[in-house]
C-alpha cells in the first residue's frame, strides 16, 4: 500500500519439485502442474525454467504449459485428455492408459492469491499396480480359506456327529415338554376364557385402573352403563367419570386403596357420556408386583335406582313431617283466623260504609281470607285436604292474583300483564290456580331482589296444540289449551340448577327467603290438573315459566262467592261448644245477631251435662272437634245417644281422626272447616234446620 491505497502485490514463492517428489513416493501418485499461457510471458518463462534446470516446452499444449511433472515423459493419451479438458471444464475425473497401464486422473484448479484460476494440478494414480496386489492377496486368501475350511469341516463333522446324538435326545425331551405345555396352555386358555366370560358378562361394573388414575380396562356392563365405546376407554381418567363434587373424596379413597391394599365400601357418583348421574357402590383391591402397585381392580354396582328410592323415601318422610306439622298448626291457626275475620265483620257493621275505617277492615278481612286459603294450600300439599275440580275462568283468577301481587311486592318491580279476556274455561280447583300464580310471581320477585328495576310479565292466552307439535311428545294431547306464562328479568339459572328446581326442598335462596316448596307445589298442581310446565332460563337474563292447562268445552265459569250476599235469619235454639272462648263468643254473637237463641260453652263436659238435663231445650248443636278431655266427635256420639234426632254441626280447624264422611257416618249432619265467618255459619245453620223442617222433624 502507498499512502493508504493498494498499489500492487509482492509474491514470494518456492519451487515445489522436492514436494511433488515426496508426494509421489508417499502416496504412489504422479503429479502434473500446468499454467495457463495467458498469465505467462514466453520469453521470461523459458528463461526462468532454464534457470532452475528444467526443460521448457511452450508448444506442447495450445493453451497452457507444464511447469512441474513427476512423469519422465507425458504420454500422448494424457495430452489428448488435457486438451479435451480445455474444451470441457466439467471433466474433472477420467481414466488414462499410459504405457499399457491404467491411470485414474483427477484435475484440481490452481488459483492465485486473489482466487483467480491460473492453472491446474493433474493427479494420476496407477491402478494396475493395485490390481496386481489385489489379485495376489485374493489368491493367498483363497488358499488360506481352503486349508482352514478343510480343517473346520473335519472338526465340525466330528463335533456335529456327537451333537446330533445329543439333539436327538433333546428333541425327544422337548417333544414331551411341548406336549405337556400344550396341555397346560389349553388349561390356561380355558381358565382365561371362563374368567373373561365372567368378567365381560358380569352385571357389576368392573374396571381396572392404573395407580395414576388412568382407566386400563373395563367390562361390557361398565361401557353399557356409562355409554362409552371401547376405543374411548384408553383416553379416560377417574376424574373424567366421577361427578365433580365427588372427585376429591373418591381420589382420596382410591389412594387409600393403593396404600392399604383394599377397600370394601366405596361409594361415588359417576357421570355418563351423556351427562347422566349414576350412583355406584362396591369394593376395590390393589395388585402389587415387587411390592409396587401396578393396578387397582374396582367391582361396583349401579345403585342409582336404590339411591333414588331412598331419596324419594326421605322426601316423602319430610313431606309427611310437614303434613304432621301442618295438621298440628291448622286447628289453632284457623281458630285465630276465625276470631280475626269474625270480629272484623262485626266492627265493619258499626262503621260507615266507604269510610277509611271501613276500607281498612275490608283489607283485614281480605287478608284473613287469604290466610284461610294459605292454610288450605298447606294441607293440600301435605295431602291432608282434598281439592275439587270445577269450571274455572282462569283469566279472572289471574287478574285477582295479580292484584294481590301488586300490593305485596316493591313498586320498583314493574308488573306487565297481557291477559286475554276471551280465554276459555278449564276444569280446576280455583284455590290451587291462585296458588300457582302467586308462587310463580313470588319466585320471580325473589329472583329480582338484587335488581332495582326488575320486570315481571304475566300473560294468558288460548292456544292450539296440533299433532306433531313438540309438546305432544311431552305428554299433551292435541287440542285447545290455556297458556299461562310468567317471566322475570332476574338472575336466571344455570342448567344444573334448572334441572332440579321442581324437587321438594331444593332452593338456591338464602336462609329465610323460602323453604324450597313453592315450585314443587306448582309442579304437583299442574300434574294433577293434567297440564304441562316448562322452564327456560339464561343466567343473568331471567327465567320464563310456561304452563299449559287443557281447555274444556263449557261456558260455565266459576262464580266467585259474594260475601256480602243477604244472610237468612232464624229464631231456633242453638248450643255452641268450643274450647276457644273467643271463637265460642264470636259464634254466639253472630247467631244472636241473626235472631237465634244461643247458649255457648267452652267445656265439652259441661255442655253434655246441660244437654242431658234438658235435651229438648236445643234445636241444634254446633261443636268444635279438637277439645281437651272430650273431642267433638265423642260429644256428638253421647248427645245422639241421649237424643237421636238432634242435628249437629261439626266445626273444625283440622282433624286427623275424622273427616266429613266419617262425621256424617256418626250422625253429624254438617261438617264445616274453620275459619268460619258469619255467612258460613249462618248458611250451615239454616241449611240443617230447613232440612229438618222438610222432613217434618
């Protein structure tokens, strides 16, 4: 470089004659070095070659000269080959026949310091010499193999003769052993087939599980019960088939089996491929190899039906307990309602109609009547009160119920109604229809408690269900139905909750917000009325309950009783017996207000003694049923024994020991349920006395 710029190259070189000679001796090759003429000056090249004592033949080749060679002379064949290479540079390897010997030649490019190809190295290897060596080596090996083979043949012939005798003996022993083994294998095969047949056809669910929880093998009953195909088993683990809530407990039991060796009482709930819950019970044992667990065998039974029956029995016992409780409180509660309703009606007579006080008492009476219906509903649910089907115009019942709903839920909840006035008539118990509507509306309100601006929608319309409709598949026959729909904008339900909402005592409400009976009562009422109930719900968006009641071909709607209808009067002599002083006094005041001559008693024995002394002093007896020392039924028997023609009315809040049929069999002419109001008792009294007059008694 001069002043930082490349000015040229300084090349240092060394003659390679001694190197090529050494390579020839060491590697057994011939080397030829050629330089392209365009890089040389002939005169200078010839001068340089002369200086080192090497002959220079510039005209030997057209395009290059030979600068170094180990050959004594260059054969014409090689000159022709190098000439061909100048025409075809892809020719790098070729064979050349030189002086009767075959050489394999290879050409390697020779480059200067800048990487430019300035010539070539030609390397030649004599294969004739190697071929001769290989022939001599092959001959030597052949002779060696023949000699060695002969020796081996002789040795093996002697050895094999001896071995043959041993083999014949061993063969006979092996044949005997094989025969015995075949017998054993056949016995094992028969045993395995028996075991497999027992395994596959067992009614129990049998599964073999790896200690890590992978299911290794199951029998046919297991597959049929849980709905999985054989090829799906290898992908299953215990956690995949056990109900989520039972997984932790079941895995703990499983690990205990691995540790202890067995467990005799395993219980769990599996979930089938279709999501059905299956209860199982059984035992498990662990198999060990070299003191390490290799598998756990579980033999289980499907006890779903037994568990369901057990649950039904449990629910039945709870309902029975509710019924017992309902019956226990019904009598006392109805006595309280009798006093509330009766005295409120007396007060109402003394207050100017239309005044604020009059309206207040009207609301008290209305609430008392609702409480009366509530007691009846509780008794109906507990199967301790009968219901009567009659033609009901459902739109009137719905409108009446909505009026009560509006006054019982906060004003922040909007109530939308679409009640068709042209709805037909259904055969139903009006009290139970009222109960259905109230329960559904209350349930909707409970779902919207956290919603400051919830909306409750109630609609009623007449619809036709035709053949092929999906509802026909739900058990409804084609025909005309009343469709009652109650929808809310509350919290909605998850599918798992929605599948259980009609179960008795199932509730997602907080403690104190409900006992979980409302929807189960609704479901029971709908079924008893040959209807159908369906629910749709989306979490966070609300729920919709839809009920279908079969419409009947009649135009006789239910007549809602008018409590203000005129009451007939009388002047007969009446004995009233009730252990509740307030009730006895109320009945006496009600009847005296209608002109009757009344004598009331709170002790049944005292009433019996008075009647025994003067049996003709009374035209009618009204007695309570549940009284201390002597019940109303016992009192009635003794009164009739004294005077067989005495008419008796049995008035009760509730009784498990006697019903209307049994009462009339005793000679009791009328059976009325508390709470009674003035009109109820007046109608019953007049009915019995007028019947007696018609008979001429």
